[in-house]
């Protein structure tokens, strides 16, 4: 096996670890494999493995209690936009760029912008959408207004933001 394929396998493993529970599970697997490598016939290895599984159950329970959204990243949610004036958006021209937790492009295309009783909102993880935005993803949005009487088009852009940061702010309100 070449060094490039080894690096590629590790990269795939690291990219797969996207949530706190996945990090802890990877850590538990590394510790258990180290315990097994140290001594196969030792009773301490068995006790260490059982203790690690017990600790994993406790940590999962605490995470589930404190942050249940970690276990269901496909929960639909919306993000509202606050404009200083009334804005008429050209929803077909509005785009978003979604990057995963290692900043690789996950989606670059049309944003699911809708008018919600006079307020513009971005719907994410909609049941009909093929895109699943995880809580660790970051999003850049470009909003494009309809042309004015002179044909001028105004664009609005956001700075990249993390979905989990926005949801924490929403929960505090």
C-alpha cells in the first residue's frame, strides 16, 4: 500500500467524524485498540474495555440530554433575514455556498428562499430538498433583488456563518 492511499484512508475517516459523538466514538476505538495491543490475555483489558463502554454510554446520555440536535442533524429549520427596507428578491438568482466542517464545498447553487408573510426566509433541510445541512456546516448566502426601474440590481451577501452558531442565538431569544 502506498503512502498516498494511507493518507487518503485517514482523510476519509477524519471527514466522516462530523459530530461530538463521532469524535468520542473514534477516541474510544483508539483507546480500546491500544488496550488490546498492550496485552491480549490480561483481565485489565477486559475491565478497561467495559469501563470505556460504560463511559461512552454516560457521555452519549449527557449529550442527548444537553444537545439532542447532535443526533438528528436533518431537522428542518429556517433562517430569517432582516432588511432595513422592503426588499423584492429575485429568488431564482439567490444562491448559497455550503461548506462542510473541513471547508470543502458541499453545495453551491440556488438557495431555498421564500417569502413568509413579508419576511424572507431560507429553509434548510426541507423534506423535499436533496441537500442536508449539518450543524457543523458553514453557509455563504448571496441575495439578489429584482431590477429597479433603471435596470440596476442590488446584491446582499452574508459573511460565512456556522449553522450551530445561528441556532444557539435563536434558542437564546
